[in-house]
C-alpha cells in the first residue's frame, strides 16, 4: 500500500468521528506534516465572512509564522482563492505571484476548499525543496481537501460555521 493510500485511509477514519471541521483541518495539517517528509509547512486559510475576499490563518504546522491575513488575488494563496483552482508552483522564485515569507520555501501548492460553490478555506503546503509537487501529490492533497468538503456538507457547515479562533496551531 502506498504512503498516500495509507494516510488517506487514516484521514478518512478520523473524518468519520471528528467533532468539528477545525479539528479535522488541524489533524490533516499535522498528519501531512508528519508523514510527508517534504511537506515542511502545512496549514489552512479560512474565508472570513466578516471581510469579503479575505483569508485568515487557520490551523497550521510548520517552522515559521505565516501571514495572518491574505487578500484574494495576493500571492499564491490569494490566487487560488480568487480562481478557486489549485495553484502548484515547483520553483517559487520563478513565479512573480509568490510572496516571500520564508527563504527556505522552494515549492508551494494551494488547494481551495469549496462547499456548495462557496470558497470556505484552502490548504497551503510548502516545501523546502524545488520540484516537490508531482501530479500524484496534487491529486493526493486534492483528495484530502475533498474529505473536508464532504465533512462540511454532511454537517451542514458553511464559511460562517468555521470558528475563526486560531487556538489549534502548531
């Protein structure tokens, strides 16, 4: 069994019993960071219902403090939010959209979490290595995001139902 398959089974099991979406996001961020050796920073940004077109920092795991707020269209995270499409960059120095927060970061992938045609969050995965994210890695992270979307649909959640308290980090 591949590492991706094994981890997805674990995450699916946790999603069946998670008591809230923020706990599910925190668990996914932590396990991806622990199990995927080149995923050096993993975190979520949440759509802020009180400030349209703004993302706020959610649960994350990693060695540097990220931006706390991001406007749609700003950087790779803002680009993913604005387009609602995965943004994958295997050499951030070659992409003018990249906003440098840590010189160690070489690759970044951002996958939007969309529920009922509404952007509610996104996962941001950063690597200290150029060329980390293959098509297989993209499909894997998109499947992790689908777990969150499914959880939110089952529990009737929207962006307004995700607590914006960032007590579950690192």
